C-alpha cells in the first residue's frame, strides 16, 4: 500500500520539476504544505474532478498563490482536465498553469490569487455566500446546501492588512463553514520572519472569535487529520489550524531557508531532494499506483450522484425553490426582468435628484424582483444609499438576508464581495465613497482581472460633495477606474442614466462594473426614445444643432448640466454646438466605428471635455486640437456649489474656453 508520505512526495516532485523546468516559481511552499494537502484532498475535500463547477462542491482557495504548483499538482493528480503537458508548460504564455492561480484559466481554480491575503478574504465571501444560500433555500428534511470553504494561507497573508479586515468579520459572523490552514513556516522572501513579524497569531484569531487549533505538525498526517476532524465539529466559529511546517521540505540544502521560497532549487538540489524523499522516478514521472491512489473521479462522481438524488427529492417537495436555485446558479436574470422599461420610467419621471438618491430608487424598484442581489456598504449605508427599503441584513443569528454591513473595512469588503460573486448564486454590490476606492483598489483590480460579475458603487463623486474637503473629494479616482482593463465605469448625469447604469451592471456577465454617483442634486435631462436607448452605448448625442457642429462639448455626471447650459450660451452667440454625454467610456469604445464617428465626427476638431476630475481620461476623445476642462489640484473645504465656482466650473468659464478654441 502506498504511504501517505509517498503520495505527498508526488506533489513535491511535480512542483519542484515544474519550477525547475520554467526556471521560475516558488517550490518551497508546495513542498512544505504537501502533507497537509494530501490529507485534506484525499480524506475531506468534497469535489468532482469531472465537473469542476458542481454547485455543492467544497471550495478550496490557495491564498498563498505563489505556491501555485501545489494546486496544479493536486488538480492533475486527482483527475482534473489538466494534463502533464500543462504542468511542463508552467508559467509559459498560453498555458493553463500561470504563475499564480487564475480563475477561468484552469479547471478547479475557484478564484484568482497571488496578492497576499485576498484569497483568504475571497474565501470569507464564499463562506458568506454558502451560509446565505443555505438560509434561503434549505428546508426541513432537505439540506440542499451544506459545503465548506478550505483555505491555505501563509505568513504573508497574515501580515497583509486585508486579512485582518476579512477575518475580523468572519469571526463576527461565526462562519463555521470556513477552515484556514496557516502555513507557519517562519520564512518569507527576506528571510526568517521573526525579524519583522512577532504577532501571536493564535491570540489574534481567538480575539476575532475564531476556533484556533495550535501547534499542529504539518508533516504528521495523523495530527493533520485530527485537526480537520476537530474543525468540522465546530459549527459556530471559523477555524484556524496553525501548522508548523518546513519550507522546501525534502530539499537537503535549502529546506527551512528563504532560498527555497521564490526560485528554482537547481538541478543538483532537485536530484538530491529526490534521493532524500525516496522518490525514485524521473522528472514529471508519476507511476500508475500513485495516480490510482490520488484519482478522485469515482469518489467525486459518487458524491455528485448522491447530491443529485437529494436535489431530485428537494425538487419534488419544493419545485419553485429548486427552479429558483438553478436559475440563481446559472447567473441568468429572471425572465420578467425588463431593464429597458425601468430606464424609460426613469426618463418619464424627469426627477431632479442626486444620482445616489436615484440609485436608491432603482434598488427599491429592482431588488424585490432580484433575490440574487446581495448588497453591502463599508459603514456608509445612509450616505451611499444602498440599503433599499426591503433589504434585510445577514447576521450570525440569521443569514436569511440580502445585505451585509461590512463595517469600516473597504479593502476587505471588496475582496469579500469578489468571493461572494465567484461562489455563485449572487450578484453582489458593495459601496463606499469614491475617494475610499483607494483602500480597495487592488480588490477592484482583481475583480476586473478575474472577470467577476460584481457592481462596485462609489458615491460622493467630486468636489461637489462639499465641506468635508480635499481628503474626501475624489480627483484622480475616475481616471484610475477607467484605466482598469475589463472594468466598465459609469458616471451618470441624472436619474435616467443612473437607471441605465444599473441595468448595464446587472446584465454584464463578463466583468465588473463601477457606478459613480453624486451627493448633490443633478438636473433631469430631456431625451427622445432614441437618446434613451443610446445611453447604454456609453456615449451619445444629448443636445444637437442643425447641420455640422462647430464645437462638441463632452461631459459626464454633474458636468453634463453645466455643458448643456454652456451650449445654450454659445449657441446664442451664433455657433453650432453639440453636447455629448459619455457616462461610460468603456462601453462607448466597444461600439462600432460608424457609431462612434456619428457621435464624434472626425471632421469636428473643436472639442472640449468637461469633468471635475483630472483630465487624463479625455485626451483620446478631444484630439490634438481639443481641450479638457478638469481638475489639476486637490479640492478645498466649502459648499459644493461654491467649490464649482472656485475651480471655474461655471457657464462663463466654459464659454470662455470654448470661444478661445473657436477663435484659434
């Protein structure tokens, strides 16, 4: 019979071979955590390699994603569609084995990890999603949702601030379906962490109200197994299993040293490690008995078949709930969802209101019909206006809700919400002030990189927020968001565009959406039916002239009203002016060339973009002969209206800039 250590050594061998072939990667962590992985994956993890997307699978997250070859080795050995050739192409262009795990590239990878701590935070979101779905769908005698989220995390994850935010909330919520293995090997890139990291991690997590299992020998299968069984018994707290391991375990000269952390071991050391581990096989060579012992396809199919029987019984007892659960997991919106009608109703109302208030109106109308909407705010619900009138907050005592109070944890919120989205069954939205997007910027970037279906709501969008001053007035954040590939950023100018932006975010299945809303009231704009339709094209003609325009004003958000007023003034002086509202540059750029040229004719070279933010987003639209009226400094403290005047966002100043352009 093949020993557990020998099975773990297969992971070690594949990991060091792949890193060595690529001459790039991190062999130390996979070699150090192989014994833990072997016990978890062979004895406890519920999954089906033949169907990586099986809804009731456990989720496994490699938060210390630099050790990606651990995960790839496990996927290959247990029978996922990840052939040996892909392991040999580790870290090469086009392979399914990128340097850090990427959701969507590799079957069995639940979320994109690498930026340390975020995988752990994603896992908290997945655990929240499981608990909430269970509360919404389980019925007496039919526990149709009951799976766990397992996490591997290292010293770097523990040091990153996002882990503090996420794990604090996880303890508060009592997520007993979450188990984290802390790879306590004492080594990071710079060397022994005791020189800069002396936290009592166990006490820290106990203070978070976690169940903590200390001093587990990460190379003793019996101790590991006992710890996992203990963790499973605790249902009202998340569990942290602290495993003492040796980084680079099996390497005669580099085990326990930083040299094994982030570089190939070297050919001689790889061969020496084979001998020390008793691994008598060549590079990328796995004997049949090892494959047979690791193969999880039959067991996984049996687990899924048993679940399908439970699902059939559930469907018979609760047909409507079963139908709804399947729809939710499919990601398809309800059949009666009519976004166009919602936008048209907003236009007919012609409300002059802040776009954040218009957003709440949209939520109040839509959310009761979209149970997959799962909202939250970083302690700003009364300001972000994201707590719709029928929303019910989840809590440790009752997860049957649709809203999560994240507390002042912006980064944790973004990463947790990413996990909720990736889990399935929900379209989450999170919210904070636009300026505090900076706290969660990397989480937003990760949602864009991962093509995650999530809506990030950012309010108080400019100097117009007023007296809180430059610390709270966003200047550069709009450009930052627009520069993220894969993120659609909408800054609507009134209630109608606000409704359209929400519809776009809800219907967008290929990536995240950022919605940027104002604190101050915005005037409603008149539109015909065609203009209302064209909002969703990202940029459109809001006001036009007869014949070819001599000047085009381009604006977003609160500055659209300013552009409309300035256009009237300029036209009164005899010039032909067009106003283009461009709430989403990403969506506009996706339109065909013919449409884009119809909105911004190449022959019209006099173009002035107006936005109370840094101007970098707009030069591509105004061209060499155009101009941008934006912010080049931080804001000031004062009333919003006074600040717009102070910084020159007035009709007179816009007209002055436009006339100078027309005379040039």
